[in-house]
C-alpha cells in the first residue's frame, strides 16, 4: 500500500502552484517534497478541476449551493410561522381551559 503524504492542504497547493509556474521540473519538486511525480500530477489535475468547477457553477450568477440555501431559508421561515401559529393557538387553549376549571 502506498504511503500517504504528510503535506497539509496549503503545502499541496504551494507545490501545485510551483509546478504550474514551471519554477522547477516536476521530478525535482516531487523529490523535494517526498512525493511521486504521479501524485504531483494528480494533485495538479484535481486543483485545476476544482477551479474549473467553481467557474462553471457561476454562469447563471448562482450555483446549486446558493439555490439550496435559499430554499432551506424559505423552509425555516415557513416552519417558524407554523410554530408561531401553534404557540398562539396553544396559549388560547390554555386560557380557555383555565376558565373552565
């Protein structure tokens, strides 16, 4: 089984940026950071894919997470209103039942 890298996300990002800037050859970067060239290229591909996905989601001005957040906020507001109405109804029932006793 392959050894997992001990590099943090920030360190991985820096290695990928060094590779993209072509400051050093991939083999030299991989040796310096104790990773394989294959791992370095995989990180690069993942880094670029993440950036592409972020840009692709902004075409319509909002992405799916923004829409989901809006929908969830509407649902919370609706539930708050129902809770408020039930609270008022509960208080009225308590007051009327106290008058009956």
